[in-house]
C-alpha cells in the first residue's frame, strides 16, 4: 500500500502546520533558531501569540502567511482575551476617605 503525497489541508490549523513541519524533517525550535528568534517563538506562533515566529514558519514552509494562518489569528492583543471580572469592583476593600477636619471638629 503506497501512500500518495500528502495534500495540503483546505484550511490550516496548528496541528496540520506542526505535522507539515515534521513531515519535512524540520522542528519548531530549529525554524526559530534559523530565523534568529528565541526557541519558543514558533511554538507561541501556533497559539497566535508571536507574529515573528509565524512569519518564520511561513517562510520555512514556503507557504504564504495568509494561506497558512487564519486572518483573525494575530489581529487581537492578549488583553482582549481577558474575561471581565464577574464580581465587579471591590469597594469594601478600599480605604475609607478621611473625613475633613471641619467634620471631625463638629463630631
């Protein structure tokens, strides 16, 4: 049973990108080192947290960046992923304002 050459997926995700890198005998750390980036850059790129690492992956695979990574993957900052605090503001833990001197004198 002979396997045909792997067809590129219709839409790339982090698992298919990583599989393609390994299929070509490369590693994420090696791609990052070759691009002069920290070794974690390409791993972070697969999670949408390092644009330079993503650029290095696209260049190493020879696949255009727009084809390899979804359009909205690097648009948002990490702070936009933060969930709002369900408890609201904690007013009970704030220091009380010191009464004005005139209020203390009349008391």
